[in-house]
C-alpha cells in the first residue's frame, strides 16, 4: 500500500519544521514547495540525508512545481510573510491573502480530494480565502490555531503547578489572536479543573499570557515568529487525519450554526479523522463565555469584511 502524501507549501521556518516532523514520523511522504528556487530542494535534500540516521523510509522532495504535489492527501499552507516585531497579524492581511489564494488554487487543481490545513496568518481570515479559492466543503478546510493556543496554555499551567504537560489539558475557543477565549473550567490537570488548583488571579495571568503567546516569542526572537510549537501542532492534526485517530482538537472551522455562529471560521473543538473535520463538539457556554466567544467571532468577521473591501 502506498504511503500517504502530504504537501507542505512554504519552506520557511514553520513549513520546513512541519515537513521534518511528518517525514521523520514516517506517517507520510512529503513534498515541500516554495516560490524561492533551491530553497525547498535544499531543505528536502538535507532532510532526506538525515533519514538513515533518524531511521525512517518516508520520502521527501523539494520543488517549485505544483505538478509534483499531485494526488496529495493533505496540503498544509504555511506560505506567506511572517509577523515582524511591532507588526500585528492584521497588517499581513492583504499580502498573505494574495499568496494563500494563489497557492491554494495551484495545489487543489492537482489534488482535488485533499484536506487543507491553513497555517498562514491572520489565520481565520486566511481560512476564508482558502475555502473560497478551493471550493472545498467545510470538512476539508481546517485552520491550525487552537492546538497551538491550547499547547501554550498547557505549557504555562504545567509550569505553574509543577506537573507533567501530559496530564494537563486546556480548552481554548475563538479566533487566533488577542480575542481568543481560554475556558478555565474545562482546562484540567488529571481531570481536575484548574479553577480548583489556582487562584482566579493566576488563571487570568496565564490566560493573558496564552492570548499574547505569539507576540511574546516574536518580541524575543526580534526577527521572525514562532515555529517549533506551530509545526508540532500541525503535525498533531496531520497524524489524527492520516491515522483516522478521531482526536478531539481545537481547530478553526467554518461554523454552520454551532455556537450561534454562521459562515465564519472560528476555533472550536472538532473530531479530526480520515474525512477531515468529522464533527463539531458543541458545548453549552455560560453567559460570560458566550459573550467572549461572540466578541472573538466579531473580530474575525471584521477581518473578513476588511479582506472583502480590499478586493
Ligand atoms: N508560494 C510559495 N511559497 C511562498 C510564497 C508563494 N507565493 N510566498 C512566500 N512563500 C514562502 C517564502 O519564500 C518563505 O520561504 O513562504 C515561506 C514563509 O516562511 P517564513 O518567512 O520562514 O515564515 P514562517 O515563520 O514559516 O511563517 C509562515 O505561518 O505561523 C504563520 O504567521 C506565520 O504567516 C506566517 C506563516
């Protein structure tokens, strides 16, 4: 049986690290694509030469030609400009929309059955661009944000309480950005809600750090933005789909009435399996949580409206 095939578009920090994680896990062959000649070829060759040491047989090739991506099961889109210090995600809107539109069109023309995972920021708006450019049903257009946001929250909770990250779960809803909605009552250590383990002040501080997680890394790096945690998060989604694990992961999906929201990509918990987004796990929100969710959704809607006005 042939190995699955994953195309990763964008051979920069996030794309190359994602390609490395996928190929070294052995779950799929990888095609790494970039607009810069030589970049994907060089990184792919380097990764292929690591294979004997790492001990996997998955293949990785680099290319500037979408013909090589034909028949992909999953297409991960990381191409775009990364956020620089002082630059908001929204500043990137028009530029990255053009890039995402063109790469998605080229990729889906040769992989019409693929599942798209969008990573390029501003994430929720880029998911709209990808859905529009691909014409795919909502089950096959996913945005990677919630896994990363909840990973950050988990890391901070585990550090605060001095416990294993493995026993720490976090629940984050909403758009990827300052308005994201961490849900402390569903964030747990070994099943115990953190509301029973930490003061409201400490929880608020960790929630704020989570919402600011991307900017904190950008400020330290001075040039470029986070890529290890984003790549690990994409890999978790890819693995759940290819192995049909049906993991329940927070992803940006086009809501169709769930959480009181229509026709908008917002981060919610979903079941990820061979069919892509197989089910939205809808939960009842408290009044305050629904207000925060609606505020987050409104921020995404505003971005989508700006995008439309830019043509
Ligand atoms: N087609 C293919 N590749 C492109 C195109 C295009 N039209 N335009 C840009 N790229 C490539 C660049 O050449 C570069 O190699 O996308 C890559 C982006 O890599 P980085 O600049 O290293 O950015 P990275 O840190 O990987 O972030 C990529 O993910 O998390 C988000 O906010 C982040 O939107 C950004 C994206």
